[in-house]
C-alpha cells in the first residue's frame, strides 16, 4: 500500500511530521510537490522566492532519494485544479493515504478542505499534521475561550504551554529504505520552466543542511548578544533564517531547540535567547491570527474603522518608494537592500512601511504586495502582520500617534551611516551627521515629503476617524 507525502512549505526531511508518520513502517512512500500558477500570481510569490523554492526542492529530492522516496512534480493553472490532479496522480500510483503539514492562510485551508473531501470520495486516508508552529493555531485560548488578539498575554500563554510540551525533533527517514528512487532534477527544472526566476545573492544558499549550519552558527556566535545587536542594520546581529523558515527548510521547533540548548534549556533567564525566542513567538502569533480571522487573507484590516482612512493611490510617489528614491536616506538604503538582495532588516521593514503608510499615506496593501513580490522570505502571515502593525490597522498594532521618524531611527540605529553608505552610493562622501538627511549631496534627490507635516496630518486623520467611530458606537 503506497503513501504519498505532499510537500508544501515544509521542504525538509528532518523534523517533518508528515514525512515521519508516512515512513513509520515499511510502507512504500512517494512524495509530490504541486506548483500552482494561480498561487504564484495571487499571493504573490516573487522570482527570487520562486528560485529559492526550486533550488530547495532539488536539495529535498536528493535527501528523499537517500531514503528511496521519489519526488514527483505536478503543475496546475488554478487552485481549483489541485484536487482532481492529485486524485489522478494517486490513482496512477496506487496511493492509499495522503500525508501533509497544515498551512493557515484561508486559500490554503480551503484547498485542503477540498482535497480532503476528494480523498474521502476516493477512499484515500487524509492525514494532516502541524509543523509551521510549535503550538498550532487554535490551541491557545484566553480565559474566555477566545483567540488572543494581544501579543504579550499570547506570549505568556505560549511560554507556559511550551514548558509542559515534550519537544523532540523527528529524525529523517532511514536511509536505504524502499526502492531506488529516480533523480528529480530534470523534472523540477521542467516544472518551473516557464516561471520568472531570479537567483538570489550568494548569501541565500538553498538547502536543509545549509539552514541547519546557519542556525548553529547563529546560536554559537550571535544568539547571546541578540538583544543588544538585533536593531543594528549594518551588523550581523540577527539570524537571517527567515527565508529557510518561510519555505520550511528549517522548522521553528529546530530553531527553538537549538536556542534552548545553547543555554542548557534555561532560556528565559538569558536576555539574548529570550528575546530571540520572543521573535519566534511573534511569528506564531501572526499565524494564529491569520487562521482565526480569515478576513485578513481577503485584504481586510483587523481594525474595521481604519478601512475609512483616506489612503492615497499615487503611483508616482509609490514608485519612488519602491525604487529607493524618496530623498530620505535610511528609507532609500533599506528599499535598495530589498531590491538588491531580496531581504530587509526588521527595523527597516518597520521604518519603510510606516513611511509609506503614514508619511506618504499610501494604502498599506500596496506596500504589503510589493514586499511579497520582492522578499525571499515572503510569508503571508508575518508580512500581513508587519504591515498592519505599521499601518496601525492591525491587532496589537503600533498606536496611530506613535510614528517612527526615519531620520531619528537612522541616527540611533546606524549612527555612523555605515548601512546607508553601503546602499546609497550618492551619500558615501557625506559626514556622519549629514548622511542621515542627505543634505549637501549634489547627486541625491530632495525629500519627497515633509516628515513633520505629513506625520501630523496622519495623526489628525486617525484621530478624527477614531472619534467618528466612538460617536457611531454611542448613537
Ligand atoms: C512590514 C513588515 C513585513 C514583514 N514581512 C515578513 C515576511 O514576509 N516574512 C517574514 O518571515 N517576516 C516578515 N517580517 C518580520 C521580520 O522583519 C522578519 O522575520 C525578520 O526581519 C527576518 O530576519 P531574521 O531571520 O534575521 O530574524 P531574527 O531576528 O533572527 O528572528 C528569528 C525569526 O523569527 C521570526 N520573526 C522575527 N521577527 C518577526 C516579526 N516581527 N514577525 C513575525 N516573525 C518574526 C522570523 O521567522 C525570523 O527568521 C516583516 C516585518 C515587517 C515590519
């Protein structure tokens, strides 16, 4: 009796519950990955992330091959075609059970619901596990039985729960089990043949072993100082593991276990480790929120009243932001980092996002989409959460009156302008004071907006929306 493991955002053989349970006896196991054109366009998945997925699939296929598991590739035009395509494949291969790990945005939940129904109709067992979060969505509830909307109590409950969890990473399936599997490289290349792909810079080498090595290096060299170094964009203070976590070359459990092991399990007492694990909890918080509030996947703000904010749809200003040509050095450096490398430092994601939606007042959904297209670590839940936080439209978001000033942020977190100079060559010769404003650089553009005036306008607009909402609730 054959079993099929359907890989999605879990491109690894270690600590993969679906793969582990499919291989728990000597059953014949096969694997499949489905590329859906509609997902690529509507989510959207940019050329760098697509390239990263393709290369990571090659690494996965080699690792699976060692255990006699062959990876097949299927391509469909629409999400609606997935159940029929999958059932036809199962029939052809004599599959009796389908194994996968859950995903939480609404389209993925809906896709799985349909596939499960098709499996039932075809007498195929459908088995789904959780690997995207250490504590799966739906398992943490407030005293009143509702979903946490605020991060701090969520994180307290998370930490309490994790203490009583027995956590062990699943091993990769035995090598040498099963039949000899075919090399999947050609099939992978063919499947992605008509896709727009862009190789990522060298730093982002794909693959599970590389992800493990980077995790270990981070834990050995930077984890203990993470709390002090994480806000400095010029330095190597953060793990840069997000691309691997986003496609599942690495699991959050592997991250948690490695970090905890670094301090012999006593991580809450070590500020650096505690702060890093807190970031992993933010990641889980946004997944729980996305699953509980499907409207978020339909481009809705979490705080309904903010839907009436008079967002602007100025394509010229937006393009200047995308290109890193706003005349605000730290914003331009950050956007150029994104465009050149497919990644941006967390503090700068907040700074550039706030600048777009508060100073320029451009709809946060434009920025959200642009990030999804460019980021090699694009992840719907974290990205939507980050954008809604910055736009003050989200749950537990930045209060509308707390707007980051990009120049002060730059002075504080990039004091000698090292990061700015790396990406904005026009400013390379300026002194450490002017590099933050761009004043005196002949080849650099003037700011496209007055920071103080536009900040005050945003605050006033939010304030009046809030008071309208309060009046409407009273009457
Ligand atoms: C506007 C905006 C958009 C964002 N878009 C994404 C995105 O598409 N994909 C993505 O993975 N992260 C996103 N983030 C969160 C965060 O910026 C990145 O996860 C982080 O910069 C990745 O770098 P790192 O791996 O070095 O993180 P580290 O600081 O080493 O943190 C470890 C891991 O924790 C998770 N994490 C860290 N910070 C956050 C956070 N604030 N929210 C959720 N998870 C977090 C990531 O998986 C990260 O790899 C966004 C943040 C903002 C403000």
